[in-house]
C-alpha cells in the first residue's frame, strides 16, 4: 500500500510555478517564488513582475525562494529577464534569497553576455527605423575610415622624417608576398581576360572583315581598364583578405594591445609596411598583367583568326598609346592603396572572437571591390572631362 502511494506521488504532476510581488516598504520590492520552476510545469511570465515596476518608485528589490520546491533552467530565463529589467531601471537587486546554485548560474550568465543579434525578435522594426539605423552605421563607418586615413597620413609623415618605427624586414617580406607570389594567379587571370577580349572583339569585327583590329581592342582594353581592374580584384581577394585576417588574429590574441603597451604605434609598425608594399607592387603587377593579356589576345588572333604574328605585334605597337598605359598604371597605384587601407582597417576593427576574423576578411574584400569600382568610375569621369 505504501509503495503504491509512493508511485502515485512520483507520478503526480509538479506544482505549478507561482510568483508574488509584495511591497514590504514603499521603495522596496520583494519577489516571492513558489512551486516547481521546471520546464514541465506552467510558469508565469517575467512581465507579471516587470509590469509592476512602474507603479511607484522602486529603489531596492530582493528575492524570497523559501516556497520554491524544485527548479531547473526554466527559472534562469525568468530571473535573468527580471534582473536585467531591474538593473535597467537602476534598482538595487539582492539575490541572497535565491538558492546558491541559482546564484552561481546567474553570475555565469552575466559573465558571458548574450551575443548581439542572437535572439530573433518577433516584432520587426518599421522600415524607417531600419533605414535610420543603417544610415547611422554607414556614417559611423565613413568617419572611422576617414580617421584611419588620417592616422596613416600622420604615420607616413613621421616615416618621411625618419621618426617612424617601421620594420624594414617586414616591408621586404610584404613586397615578396604581394609581388612575386601573386604572379601565378595574375598570369592566369590576365591571360584569360586577354583571350575573352579577343573573342568578343572578333565576333563583331569579323562581320566587317576587320579582324586585324583585334590587336587594337585587346591592347586598349588591357592597358586602360582590364589590366588595372582585374589585378585590383585579384589582390583584393588575395592580399586584402590576408591583411585583414593577419591583423584580426593579432587583435584576438591581444598582440596589438601589447604593442600599444610597449609604446609602439600599431599603425606605424603593422599598417604602414603593408600599404607601402602593396602600393609599390600594384603598378608593376598592372604592367605585367597588360603584357600577359596582350599575349592572350595574340593567341586568339594568330591561332584562330589566321593573323600573322608579326602583323599582330606591329598592329599592337603602332596603336600603342603611352597615355593609356599611364592611366592604367595610375589606377593600379590608387587601387593598391585602397585595398591595403580596407584590409588593414577591417583587421584593426576586428572583434575578439574567432568568427570575427572571418567577418573582417569578408568585409575587407567587399569594401576593397566597392572602392575599386567607385575609383574607376571617378577616373572615367575625369578622363572624359579632360578628353583623354
């Protein structure tokens, strides 16, 4: 009989959780917890407590858990929401009335804050609010970019006066990484771009029997636009992302903070060598890309359009314009500075988590490509205004 009663007691559902809010003093609040605060039982909403906070001035709040029968993670969700709301209203919270285990878990929750954006809200903000928030974030990002350019300019001025602490060994290392080690991918892409330009031009020029001008099309396209743009995009994905990942990892491991503690300016020691190396290598890579692209066009012209090799070379040299090459090289120099600035900025802005390094690298590539396109549009408008 006693065993049957025991089994019936164990099978009985838990006592529903209940909360009472009393005012022992005019400016004090006591939150009393009763029943079983478990996931299987019905539980009150935090709004039952937070909704009473606006009724009269509350300066202190405490919890009373003497009526608590059992608990699990369900009580933590309730208490965390209530405590956060109390502290938002500058209410002094006393947690000593809770079980020791609950107190320790609440301390752990406060020590590891919730990641921003992790909780999806059911109510979507109005479009005007989202537009305003996006505008504010864009403006903040623009101000940070301008401030970063100012810091780099100051560091460059210090370097010109031989006062900056620039590791020359690192400069030569970055020259190698951004120059010689980038040649294979630049060769492949530039050769294919030259092929594509020749094919596209040949389809149209064959209609007029003017396939000889394929050489002119490839030479002008590579020298003025495609050589600089394709090299810039390649370096944005290869080197810009690498800069962001390197500096982001140093931010996560607190190496940048250590340099600052030692009195070494991170912009001079880490950022400036990368900008100098990439801006110096980009014009050389652009020239190399132009030559490889013209060779790729020659493969199509000679191998598929039945042109003579000497004829293709003569046509290319005869219509080669130094101005076109100068414009392309100038673009590549500016593109190199923009790519290095974007990569280093995103790396310096990296958060403290491992995923933030990947986000920084992605953001660096996107920012670099956007700036390359904007700068190329500016060059197009300027050259049109100057009739170049």
